[in-house]
C-alpha cells in the first residue's frame, strides 16, 4: 500500500515476505533505483515457488507489471497527497492474452530504462491456486540490467490453510463498458472484436472480485407483448454467469412509459424473467436499479411509484436505489416500502436507519462518487491523490455495518481527457478536477494489446474484498464476534479509520491464524 515516487530515497528491505490464503492474490513491489547514472535495459524475473514438502507455485501464477507514472498538477478537492507524480497504471511485462512479450507499444512493461537518481517500481501479483498445499514457500526475484551486476532477492511466502471462495461474499455493480471501450480501442460495438474486448474487461473485473456487467446480447429476447425467448442466448449466458461468478443480475423496465402505457408489457416481462431466473437459480441476484440519486420530491415519488409497481408485478425482484433510508428533506416523504436494496453514499450513511432496514430483512450496499461530505467528516475517497488505503478500508467499514454490496459508477470513464495515460483529471465538476474518478482501468491499446490495464487503485479494492472474505469466513465458522471486533478496530466508522497499514496486516494475520486453526481436517 506504498506509492514509491520517482525521487523517493531508496529503502533497505533485502527480502520479500508475504502471506496469503489459497485462491487469493498477494501483491508486492520491487523498486529499481538508478543512482547517479541511468540504468539501461532493466528486466525482472521470478522463479517458481517451492516448499520443502514438494508444493509448487509455477511462475505463470505470478504476473509482473511496470508501474506507470501520471502527474497530478491540479489536486482533487480535499486531496491528502497533493500535486505529485503517482504510480498507478500497471503495464504488463507480457501480453496477458497470449503470454508473449509486447515488442511494439506506446508504453511497454519490460525491459525498461531508469533515469539518473530515479526509481522505477515493479508490481507483482502472486496468485495461490486452490489446490496448493499450505506451508512455507521460497523463490527468487532477479533483477538484471545492462552492464550491471545481477541482483537476487529472496522471496518467502506463507500459505495459510484455508481457501477463499470463488463467488465473492461482497456483491457489486461497477457500471458497464459500452462505447467507451469501442472508442479508445478503435472498434465498433457489437462486432466480434468488441465482444472479445468486452469479455477481457469482464475477466479483469472478476479477477478483482467484482461483478462484471452482463452484456445485452446475452439477455433473453423481449417480445412485443413482454414475453421472453432465451433459446438463442441461454447457453452463452449460463457460461458467463458461471465463469465470472456473477452476483448481480440487473434488470431494466421496458418501454418508454413502464408504469403507464407499457404497464401490461412490463408485468408480463418481469414475471417471465423472474421465472426464467428462478429456473436457473439466479433469482436471488435479480434487482432493478430504479433511479440514480433521487434528489427532489418528484424523484422520490417516481421511486415510490416504480418500486410499488415492481413489487406488485413480481415479488422477489428487488428494487435498488442509490439513496439512504432517511430522506435529506422530510417533505419528500420516505422511500421505505418502495426500496429493498439501499445504497447510501458513504458520507450520508446513517447507522440507526441502516440497522432498521437490515432488521426488516432488506439489503444494504454503499457507494462513493467524487469527494463529497461535510468538512471534517471526510470518508475514504477514490481519487488518485488519496492514500491507497482509501481503496481498501471500505470493505472493512462495510463489514462493520452489515453492508453486503459495493457500487461504483464506472471503471472506464475516459471521455473528459484526450489521453488517460498522461492526464489523470478524468472528471471535472465546475472548476474542480477529480483525478482518476470513474477510471480504474487504462485502455490496453496503448500497452500493445486489446484489453484492460489495471490500476494500483483497483488492486487495493481487490485486496479489501479479499479481507472481507476473511471476515466472512470467520463468521461462517462461528466466530462472527471476533470478525466484528477486527472490523471495528480498523474502521470505527465511515469517517474514522486506522490509517496505519501495518495495523491492517496485523489483523489479517490474527484472522488467518484463527481460520487456519479452524480449518476442517477432512477436506
């Protein structure tokens, strides 16, 4: 969770010590510092990891990336780290689609040069397969450069004796892709090339424990009367759902006037879709994102009208709304009864009303956008110029309050900048710049392949979701009080949290030790 700036002083760590469960990623960084002269043609390699008991993690499960710097010249509102160069885009050493080194790209992974008195960090993602025996593993990271002595760094990995589930415990909706991908990857929506691209972005989201959007071409055909025909799409949809461990099936009302002239069509559609989903065991994931951020009396009335219609037409389909249970203006009236899945903004989260809705059997998600909140009551913010911990701590706060879902409006919002690789100000409001807002990926076309380039910020969201799995496993094994205690210690509220990453890792160790001790022996 440390960003290494280009001119930071070299650190003295001489070995790498990491810990992980099975089916978990664990990242680390190796930083190349050049000294008074530039260093040319630098490369980094890693061996297989082996245990004394014969276990092995092949090198193919360890991905290497060069950290690409972007300069923040205009800090985001409330910025904690200010104007500076930020390592963020993770440029892969090899093409992730075929494993072959990229030879021609605007931004390449390796080999690379390092300017005098500068740093170049390399990010490594180590994945522990589910069938890996627990224990201690060792390997070696090797750094080479032209006219330089080879440097070998020992790597020590402890694999805990428990396994993270394939299907995330935290549900999510991080928006769709659409024309944004097509534009910067120079293709057209609906083409085979675009669909392959869309799938690669979905794979990347799923690898970070986030629910990818379901492409429209996989949805059943909707007839004029509202009935559906899934015959031509079912096999592909089933494959998508199972491959990516989808935890959310958002539906949309059909027609221009769904609760008016298109009412009967929507009744038939919702009933047909729910029956289809139930046949496949997917009905528990179904919801309708009924309205985004209702912010006046008319919008509140529309939520109530549509929510009531959906509940009447087909009980079991949940109504999702990005709003807190207590309205900001009492005169607007309440949404209770019209909403099943509440998604309050972190800064508007209210513990009492949220607990009431959970007690009523409703569901609670949360979301962030921009840098909203009262002065002195700041939440974590997902702008580039905030600590990386801000991306990880929301998972702990979520557990603290019984929140089971996470929403973010986009991962590919690049429209406002000509070049997402050099200008981090992806979103602007009035005269403010929100660096990295809505943009957790970079277009891989600039890195020499048709697919996504992940950010360091996205990696920390994944790390937080893995932490959430630790907490959830503890609860499943009868130790929810300890999980709750850990979450409260780290995240006292949405506006107060422990800012020392070492404390987070210490708690992870404690949780992992309990989980290892409680692992069933008859696997």
